[in-house]
């Protein structure tokens, strides 16, 4: 079974093999292609070749297209700052959502590059690998604008969510028309604050996410939510509210009891879970110990809805030998 089928089988709850791997590789791809990240994401050729090159070298199952929370905001006029060669930029001043139309948004900034790269990856690698588009979720987008003193052109958060929905609907539809396997909505920048943000404007966010998820499913894709450091009760609550097909649980170190609870929730609620590995974010012995514990649980309990992820972006300065060793271990 190739990577595409393995990933889709996990999201369908039918996986009989080991968990597939979804690494978030971004700055590392630029480093290995010998270009800066800014150069890479400004040119569809550099960008496609860099992502595909790392995928061909390491042989993981899923190509994640981005790991950058400023792409959408920059495309509606926000200012970003590039601080070093291989790191994603940071938002320094927000834009005004009311000053650009959704149609213009898709032709602005790095959005048009991302769409072209996705198209090329689907053609060159999409038969064997799953292609997962990683975009900013609405909660983290609006909070990011708020913190950067941006303007939404609206008098309330509910109105801002509605306005934002016009942009995200266009983006998600544009990506899904390319037949991607999944769309990952990043809410991990908010950490545990995600719960409060959702609850504060629950109906508006629930309605927007329902629309976005329906678009993804209409094109035979899977909508996933990327979160960070959520306790189990919050995971259940967010799933019950938004109903994604999968949730990536960054920043967590699960023991056997917690993995058992995750498996039970996966089986009863038909939701898949991305379990993180601390690749480059902790000493190597921690990585191998964490992987060993999960492998032992998988061998005993045979979860059909688990997949591995990196715990956030794979650091751009990580040794490739560590990743080679990891891939050999995952294939064993």
C-alpha cells in the first residue's frame, strides 16, 4: 500500500498496518534545496522541487504543503517580517479584511504560489503520496490579526468570522478543486486558548467550520484540526463542537492510559488522531523512548485511526541522519 492509500485508510478507520507519518517540513526543505525560505515560497518551481526532494529522499507517506501562519494574513495586506534564512516570517502589522475581495485574495501574495505548488505536487507526487494542505484556522487567524493591531472592518467577532469565512471558503475550495487528500486547519498557535476562543463566539465559528469541512468532504478530502497541548476533555469538547475527521495533538506526551482513551474516542466517534514525535525538539533519547512506547501500544492494541506527526515544524537544522534513522524505524 502506498502512502496515499495508507493515510486515507487511517482517516477512514480502516488501517491495518503501522501508522503513516506526516512530518511538517518547511524551512528544512529550503535548506536542503540551498535556497532561503523566502526565495523558496516566492517561486513555485523552487517550492515544488524542495518539498518533493525531501519526500523522495526520506520516503514518508504525506507531503504537508506549508507550515506558516502568515500566508493568509499577508495576502490581505498584513505586514510580515522575515527574521532569518530558514524560519517562517512573523506578523508585525495586521491588514484590513474589508479592503480586499475574496477573489483578489486568491491572486495575492503567496496564496497564488501555494495553489500552483499544490497543483504541481498533485501531478508529480500525488499518485503515490498523500498531499495535505496546511492552512491557518479561523480562530488563530483572527487572534493573530487582533494581536498585530489589525483591522477586520467589523464591529464584532461574529461579524469578523463571517467576513473571514468569505476568504477561507475561496481558499479551501481552490485547494480542494486540485483533489488534495486533506486540509489541515492550524489552531495550534492558540494552545489551550483555543477552547476559550471557540466558546466566546461558538455559533459563528461552528458555522464557519461546518461550511469549510463540507467543502473539503465534497471533493473527497478529509478536514483535520491541528491543536497544541489540549487536555483530553478539551479534545472531546472540540470534536463534539466541530466534528473534524482528524485532530493532530501537538505538544502532548501520551502514556498507555491516555493512548487507550484516545483509541476509545477514535473508535466511538470515528475521528483519527495525529500523535506527535519530538523530532528535533527534544534530545534523541526522548524521541526514541517516545516512539518505542507508542510502537508497543500499537503492536498490542492495533489502533486503526492513529498516525504519526512531527511535534510542530521539523527544525531546519536537524541532522538528516536522524530523519533517515527515524524512517528506517517506521518502516520496520
